[in-house]
């Protein structure tokens, strides 16, 4: 005899394989981008003053 719960349709079966696939693809993409960015050389010629891109932490009065 089957349980009534086993016979009930609980949701779309496409989500059972699509959700882990999308999560796995996002994880692989994130790891790939992170590894590729870590091997990218620092381009010193683009930063002449060696200051961070967000600006100086101290505001000078003479300016």
C-alpha cells in the first residue's frame, strides 16, 4: 500500500536538477574568475603615485 504523501505531486521536477546545476555553475565560474585574477600582473604604469584607487585616507590642508 502506498503512502498518500508518496503519491502527491510536490513540485516541479525540473527544479530538482536545475537548481544544483545553476549553483554548481556559479561556484565554478566564481572560482575560475578568482584564480584568473590572482595570476593577473599588477600594472604599475597605471598607478603612478602608488595611492589606492579609492583616494587618500588623509586630506591635506595645503591643497
